[in-house]
C-alpha cells in the first residue's frame, strides 16, 4: 500500500485508520460482552429450571420435566427408565452446545441421586439477535470510520493550511519579490521558523545568482575580447603571402579553434539564460543551418576517403535560438566527420527530425549507455566529452528527443526528433 505523499492526505488517512481501528475494537468488545452475557443468562436459566424441576420431582416423583417452546427436559433413571433422545445419551455432565438441523441448543446435563437430568434451551432466537447486533455494530464501525475520515480531512485542512500557504507563496514567488521576507506573513510557530529558513536560503540563492550573473558578464566580455583579437590576428596572417603552406595550415587551425571556442562559449552562456530568453526571436530554418554547418566542418575530411550526402527539407522552421541550433548540428556533424576515416556520412533532415549517420568506428555498448553524460569519454575518443552532453541539454531545454545508436566498427547514427 502506498501512502499519499502530501501532508493533508497523510493526516486524513491517519484519522480514518484510527477511527476504523477504535470502532472495530469497540465493536468486537461489545459483541463479545453481549455474547458472554447472553450465554451466562442462558446457563443461569438452565440451572434455575433444573433446580425447580428437581425440587418438584422430590415432592412428586410423577412430575413431568419442563416442556415449552424454549426449554425441553428429559430424565433417565439409573435402571434405564425414561425416554431420552439418542443425540443426548452420549453427552457428559456439564454444559454443551449442539445443533439439530437449523436449530441450535444449549444443553445442561447433571446427576442427582440415581437419575440423570437433561435440559435443552433453544438458542436460535438468541443467535439471530446476536447476528443482528453484529450487523448493527458493523454499520456503526463503518459510520465511525467515515466520520473519522471527514474529521481528518477537515482537521488536515485546518492544520496544514499555514504550510500550504507558505508553499504557495514560495512556488509563485518571482525574483523581484525576493527582497520581501516570507517571515513577515508567518511571525510565529513552526511555520514561521520554516519561513525564516526559506528566507535565509533565498538570500543565499539571490547572492549566488548575482555573483553568477556578474561572472557570466565579465567572462563573456573578456573571452569575446580575447577571441576577437585572435581571430583578427589570424585573418591578417592568412593574408600574408610570404607565409609557407605549413604555416598557413597552423594559422587556420588556430582560427578554427578560436571559432569553436567562441561557439562553445556562446552555447554555454545561452544555456544559463531563462527559458523565455532562449525562445525569444524569430524562427530558425534548419535546412540553412545544416548546409552551412556541413561546409564549415568539411575541412575535417581533408585527406579522407569520405563521401558526404546531405538531404534537407526547407519547410521545417524551429522556434528556437539559431545559435543553439547551429551548435547542436555542429556537434553532430563534427563527431561524424572526426570519427569516420573512410566511408559515408549521411545528413538527413526531413519535416520532423534530423539524422546524422556515419560508417565510422562506432562505440561499444557500455559507451552508448553513457554517451550523453557530461565529460564522459570513450577510450578511443579525442574530445573533452561535452559535445553530446551539450546536445542533450539543448534538446531537453526545448523538449526535443535525441537517440543514439552505435556498434563497434559499424558506425553511429544520431537522430533528433523535434516535437
């Protein structure tokens, strides 16, 4: 049985269970007491009837045993005289309960002098009364359980109301309201202490967010300044006709690394923004982004026997930040180009999804299960382990689905479905 997780449900359930338990115990105790009392009264009635009949028989040996609707008596003399039903002859001295058809009897068997006396008391009526009484007690127990549950619901609403109010205030609290303490509305008691704890944590969170914002702004400015200098210098160097081909190759590598760093920085900065900031702006035509990214990353195929197939559908327009979409596509294409020494890379973009498949070296099964974990690297991987984790974070932010399938020496296929 699973208990409800909310405090109100637990309180109501506790009261319902408590009421059910108490009412059940009381019902059992009352029924047992009534049954024992009825049994005792029947035994006293049998004893009184037997004593009265024995006294009458001593005065008049011809007196007949009791014979009424409720009580029936029999006598057997020591010489065997007297008619006694066969079902009574095997009973020992004392009290017995027997059943004859649909009727039940309480039997008293005693000996006085040379005679044995049998007296039967019809308990069928008493049994029906006890059954009706049991039904009544059962209905009372059910009613008590329902009343306890209703009382628990009412009490839970009263007791939990301050906690629910505090939870609602915390849940709907906007950042511009953090300066106003919650404890002002809950001055005393346990809820007030909880509100003060929330205030302390909110103050720490506010200070932390302010530090993060200041750091993001500063690091963004400083990194962009440095990268701009590097890119400007590489552009100037690439125009120098006196440089050798080997030097130009190294400068191009510096430029690509600076561009990659700029893209990664942009992605990380965008990922820490609020969702409303990330979805702002117009739509992004995925087909244009795919073709642009493929051309940008084509330099990785230099010297490789790799054929690239690109199929796009210009009708798909994503309501997402174009920079993040480009970073997502770049990571998928870059991985496919990097880990394919020979074969084919297929980039297929239709009206609902983007699939990047290659015939590269692939990944083992244990690596596939952890490929989206941040900083996870396969033994044969050359990257830092953040590319696919960044893809997963972007997909999670926009509600997209990403799935990767790979086998060693058979290639890898990554599919992003845009919901």
